[in-house]
């Protein structure tokens, strides 16, 4: 079942005034004109942290893989 609503194409004076105000507000507060802050680098949370090098990351990954391997071997040895 369908409901058909008849719409008038005419705007009321209030609708026209609201549309004009919104259009004016949009033109005055454009994002292109504003300088947006860098929320990651400028954050107080990451202020004192050092960036980790990729070499340190891969060394940590290697150590985790070795530890998992050693634990797997020890499990197989002492399973019985």
C-alpha cells in the first residue's frame, strides 16, 4: 500500500529565511579557511613518546616467534 503526499513547491517565508541563514552560515564557516589541528602529533598523550624504529619492531617480532617456537618444542618434549 502506498501513501502519496502532495507537496507544494512553494516555500514559506520562514523556510526561505532559515535556508538563507543556513547558507550564509555555511559560507562563513568553511573548513577550507580554517587551519585544522593535528590531533595525533599535537596530542598531550603522545607528547613524550619516541617513535619506534622498524628494526626494533622486527626484532621484537622475531623474539616472540622464537619464544613461541621454544615453547612448542618444550611442549612436544614434555608432553608424555
